């Protein structure tokens, strides 16, 4: 791949690319979603979910290292054939578009609720999409450098949360395990939904410098960072609100910060949102990248820059014409999340298993002929 040589990124940039893709909209709502199903044991569900996702990442790594010079869209047809591979690639593109659309719609709703209640949805969407199209149209290396630069905001977010929850009550986490194994494992599914997005690992694998083992270490550390970040967010929310109050607070992080004031900053929640917007923007851009790379590969005559513009226009149409009812958005989010389990987890595992079977046949074929 000639294009890869011009866009190679370091392992450090790979690390920050992954975490900026995974940390986004879920920061505000994950504590509430986990508490709904696992109560005060939601943090246990999150840790179990992180371990399971790490197992999936091992499988993804095993798949990617078999095709070190190709990205996901290139080796899928090699594994399952041109026709089925084309179908799988189309599914990946549609899934990436759907995730980007959900991120955009939920972001619009959050901004309208907390910051700009009188601003039309389409203006917020247009500005956000324009930013994404401009960034994704450039070089992957440029995107990676920006992701590294804006990652300095993540420790600031953690410090704000630690300060806001300084008076939290650890007793709210007791008794541990009260919700039962069934509820905890329901929470594992819920936590895994916030950890989907590791398709970016397979897309950027050939663009990253280093050996496969070095890349595996980078991927593992990135997953550990993301799980730790969400763990801190969930834990602090639980000890601040407690079981009784959490069921009434859909965005516990913002309400927790809203009660805090600094001498020079009266609304810490607004300050937090201004930095959270950056994380949402990088997540959206990553999915734009996944969809655009796929479309330019499926349609070789379509230049990559035009593919980005087309996807940006398609997302704007969704943001403009889709209903803005909160209940409808939640249903859409649930369907896309379920699709993510099949596409972001099930598909890589399936491809890995098929690749193992093909490798055994390739290794066993000549031996079989020699024996007979």
C-alpha cells in the first residue's frame, strides 16, 4: 500500500488515536446506564466488560497481524471471497455511518439542553460536520497529531471530577454484590456498548510503525486507559449521588460538576462540556474516517476526499430530517449499539476463525498430498 507509507504514525499516536475514538458521548451517560441495570455494582460490570473487550482485542490483533500491510477493508475479501467480502464491507460502512449519525444526534440534543437551547439543530450539526470533514479529508498523520495534542484535556477532566466528588461517600458502594450476578452481567453488556469502537484498531494497524507485538502492547495500554477513565467516572458518580439519587440523574457527571464553583469559574459543568466537545469531535472524526476509507475502497474510482464530502453531506441530511424526539433517539441508540456488538465484536471474531481455518488448509494441503 503506497498510501500507507505516506501516512505512517507512531505507536504513541496509535495509542491516542484509539483512546480519542473510544472516549466520547458515553462519558456523560454511562454511570446512569450502568446503575439502571447493576445498581451500585455497575463498576464491577465495567471492569468485567473491560477484560472481555481485551480478549476481543487479542483476537483482532491475531487477525490484523496476518495481514500486516493491509487494512480491514482490503483483507476481508481475501478471507471470505469477493462477493461476501463486498457485502461485509458495505455493512461496515453503513454501521460506521449509523454510529456517526447517533453521535451527532445525541451531541445536538446535549448541546441544546445544556448550552444553546435556542440554536437550531442544523446549525450545530453543520458546524460539527464541517469540522469533521475538514480534518478527515487530510492526512491520517495530521489527525493523529491533533489527537495527541487534545489528549491533554483528559487528565483535566479527571481532576475536575475528583474535585467535584471530594465529599462523596464510599459507603454508597456497599454492600458489594447486592444486585446479584444476573444484574452484574447485564451491566457487562451495557458497559461493553461504551467500549465498542475498536474497529479503528484494525483500520490503523498497517499505518502504525512497529512490530505486531509492539502494537499489541499499545492496544492493550489504550484499552486499559479507556477502561480506567470510565471506571473513575462511574465510581465517582456512584459515591457522589448514591443508589437512591442516581436513578433520577440521567447525566450524573454534569449535575455533579454543576454543584461546584471555583473562585474564577462559577459553572464548572460548562467548562467541562467545552472540553468534552473535543472528545466527541474526535470520536465523530474517527467514524468518518472508517466510513470514508471503506467507501473509497469499495468504489475505487471515487476519490477519498469526495467520499468524505459525500458522507458529511449524508450525515447532515440525517441530522436535518431525522425526528428529534428523545425517546426515538434512545431507541435508535439501542439498535445501533446492538448492531455494534455484531459488527464490532462478532465480525472480527468470525473473520479470525475463518482465517485460522484457511491457514490450516494452506498448511495441510501440501502435507496431505505428500501423504497420498
